[in-house]
């Protein structure tokens, strides 16, 4: 436990709990009472100055350890997570007509997604608490990242995924040596089974939302974006949304930098969903509480019919004066090849949904072309080669014949 933690506030009833009074969820509200970690910001302000960051040579998310709620004794043993590149876009910016666009490539994390930020924290917390096993259910990326970091730290992991999880992610989990449970059902089914098993066997629970420390890991993406832009983040930050933990973390990261006096304003956040699974978009359009939605999209990481972190996500968009948007799967596939072709970045469908959402937001005037934007690419395209194949024109095999090669190269316009 970090010495800077003051305690936990319930996102539902607003009650505050000192360390020890609450652990995963609110003792009053039960499972729906997801907690938010609060720090002694005055104390942190004295430590986390711009000079502190300038002199910090730890180029990973662990550079933010004092504001991540973790003990620092094991961080040197962990894999390097975070400090992923923030690329200034030239080609994509031009295609979209944007003056200033940055791409945060979080697919370059150890297991290939933003989930490494949360799983790294989960594994550290599991070790802090003396757990013998860590468990998690996920659409695939939290699962593979949890297996990855547990393997590195020698902690056994039990991982639950829905049967539709893409081959890259499934392969990673087994390869990292975790016990893999492929549930014959959707993400909801995997989540419920894991919940039962976790309470029966007393494993450490890495499930998104339930565990408030997952947002403490996720928020480091914003801390990095701000720092990489010299503490002047862009007007907008665009990210795709499934359970809502990532977008909740993105907002909390910026809000805390603002509280610490390190940035002057919190960027507006655009939350992107797929039209095939858009519970947040529907709720915000109808000004109604969130309702269960279908999970009908090829963007598997955001195919979340019952988001587990609804309040943090809704507040992230509302409090940042951001917006919700959804895009059809065809646009996601187009965005995948657009990003690859213009920037040399290969994102999985859920990750590039952000690019498709940005394009639509520009067309609809939600974001204007003279505003600056950071788009987060949350996962690597190699995780899901089958869907990536739908985004490309499949090449044919060629005879080893110079004439045929000439014809082909002419067709392609390279000679
Ligand atoms: C998990 C995930 C998201 C969405 O994060 P949530 O916390 O579920 O909202 C987006 N993209 C990728 C690649 C992910 O793995
Ligand atoms: Zn509560």
C-alpha cells in the first residue's frame, strides 16, 4: 500500500473509506459500489513536480509509482510496461484534415495492449496481499496480459475467456503457462463463472471494475501523454470503450495531473463504441441508465454487453465535456487499413475503432479540424489476424516469372 493513499470513495453512494475499511467494492452498496482510489494530493504535490519527472530515468509506467497505490518494493522485478511512443502524425493528420494529431501506440506493451498497465498493477497487488493465485475473466486482452505478468513474477494464473476470443489472444494465454478456461458462452458467461470460482477459491481478483487498482494502472496512459507533450495535452483524447475502465482511467489520470497543478486543463474525451455493441451511446442518447446491449461486433475487446464500470465511464465523458460516438464494423476495418497505410501502425479492431470514431466526429463537427487530438491505439493488430485479413486485399501467389511480375507491378503503380 502506498503511503500517499488516503482511502477509497464509493462511486455510487459517495462514502469515503480509510484503508482497511474497504477492499474491492463498497461495504454498503455491495458489488455495484465500485471504489475510486483517493490520494493525499497535497503530499503528492510536494513530490511529483516537473523536476521530479525530468530527473526520473525510469521510462516505464512505474515512474508514476507514488500515484499508483502500490508498494514500490517489487517494481524492479516487473516487465517494462508503458512509456509507449506518442507519435506525431503527418499522413493520417493530412488525410483527416487535422492540424495536430498524435497517436499513442499502446499496442507496443509487453503483451500487446493497454491492459498491461492494469495487469501489472494487479500482479503487484496480488503479491503484496500474499495471494497464491491470480484470476481474471476478460474478452481476451486483460486475460493475456494477466497471464503474461503473472508468468513473469511466478504467480499461477487462472484465466476465463468467452469462446469467441481471437486466436492470437488465446495462444498468448496458453503460451504464458496460465490455466485457460474457454467458456462456452459470451463475456457475460465468462465473467459470472470466474466470479463464482474466485469467491469459492479465494483467488486474487483482477476483474476489471471490481478491482479499483485497475484504473490506477490504466490512468498512466494519460500521465504519459501529458508528459510526452510537455504537460500541454491536446484538446481531445479519443479512446474506444468496452467495460469503461480504460476511459475512466484516461479521465482520472488527467484530472489528477490537474489537481497536482501539472496541467492547466483536462482534455475532452471522445468515447468510441461499435454500433453492434453500444450500451454507453444508447444511454447517453436517451439520457437513461445503462441497459444491457447485444455483443454483435468483430471488435471483440469492446464487445461488452454489460459494462462493468458504467459510472466511471459516463462521468469521464460528462465531466470532461466530451462526447460518445459509435461506428459500424465496416468503418473499423477501413480505419485499420487507413492507420496501417498512413502511419505504419497495426491495431486490432477495438483499438482502431478510435480512429474510425475520430473520423466520424470530424465529419459530424463534434471535433473541429483546428482542435488538437490524441488518439489511443489500445491493442496490437497481430492479436487478431483473422479480422485483419478482412481489412486487406488478399494477394495472389505469383509464378516466378519476370513478365508476370512486370504486369503486377504496373497494376500496383510502382513502376
Ligand atoms: C479492453 C480494451 C478496450 C476497452 O477498455 P475497457 O476498459 O473495457 O473499456 C479497448 N481496446 C482494447 C484493445 C482493449 O483490450
Ligand atoms: Zn457505496
